[in-house]
């Protein structure tokens, strides 16, 4: 495993308390170059879970499980910096890769990533589910930095998944009666404790799967915003294919209560 970036106890405390934090300089320029090239390969010839769309002004390139289609994404997810980062933030004797995902907002793709928390979309239960979002470009309010509702990972509120594309709100997800409709956070921002950070290339956001987050559209004329997220699960996580979860993340052959260990969700760290 590659040696990880410097992460302090205060960073870990912030993640545990607020549900989100930032690690500066987490991904070397060599890794950034490999990821940038892999992103261009996926844009030119997308893997099977492509969920890209055009909005007025620009294109959004989204895809997931891209590590299964490209050796550089695979090396990054299985043995690269995010494994060391996840190990530092999650107290785990066993870590599985859940999946990875591309979020490329080209200049002018001025469409927000709606407020949501991730875990309602995913067929997993447990608390130790962590995402590491890698910036490949300077990421600011103008081109769609991520924003988080501080502490929302502790609310235990499961919001109904909705689609993210231009048909925002028209759900591609089955409705789960146990989930609630998400409030209109954007219309009432002052009511929430929203935190955000600008990132430089190689910086990462680290956030819990239950933390509410959002990203504005890319309102710039000439700055891309390439984000690449890798997601891991720790000891307490089990397979839980609830109604409303995202089909591409389902693991064939698994039933509720199973460990995730599989070709799709490989073990990236084990203490034993
Ligand atoms: O990059 C974005 O716009 C959204 C990212 C996101 O929602 C995630 O990584 O879970």
C-alpha cells in the first residue's frame, strides 16, 4: 500500500464530529496525471455504467465502477492513497472497496448536484461507509465545490433517492416508504450549518455516507471541475439491498446480512 498523507487526530475528530473534512495534498502529482489520463479514456470510451448528460452550457460526465474498466483507476482504488486515507479515518480491521465514481463538470455545465445523502442509494447498512472525493482541478464556489451540512451524518435521516440529471426530481429510483422526502435545503440555507472548502488539485474531501452534500453547477466559461470519488466500507457494514437503492451498486449473489467480500467489492485491507 502506498504511504498515506499526513492526517492529524484533529482531522479524524472533525470527520467523526461533523461528517466531513478535507485532506490537503493527499494525492501526488504522479497519481493526478494517471487519474487525469484515465478520465480522458473513460470520456472517450465510457465503461458500462455511464450516466453522463448534457445541460445547457456544457456536459456532465458521470460514470461508476470505472476501476473495473481501467488499470489505473484499479491501482488507485485497490492500493493507492485513498486506502491509506480510509484506514486512518475508519477504525477498521477489514475494508472493502464499495465502488468508485466520476463527476466531471465541464466548463459551463451549470447544473447542480442536488442535496442528498448517499447511503439511502446504496445497498449497505452500517456506519463505517466513507467517501474520498479527489479534486483534479482547482475547485471553488464558481465551478462546483462540494458543500456539506455539518453533523447531518448523525441525524439518522434517510432521504428518498432522486435522480441527478436535467430531469432532477423525477426519480429513477423506486420509492421506499421508510425514506423521507428531502427538505429544500437550497431554498433555506440559513437554517443549516453548511460547510465547504476550496480545493487544489490533489486535495480530497472525506465524508460519511450519511452526510448531506451538494455541489453547485460549473458556472465558469473555461474551468473544468473533475472530481473522482472512491468509497469504502469498514467492519460494521453488511449487504442490505433495500428498496430504492441503485441497481449498479447491487452485488449479484449477495443476500441481506452478507459481508461485501466479492470480486465487485474486494477487500483492500485486512488486519489478519
Ligand atoms: O461531484 C459532485 O458533484 C457530487 C459528488 C457526490 O455527490 C459524491 O461524491 O458523493
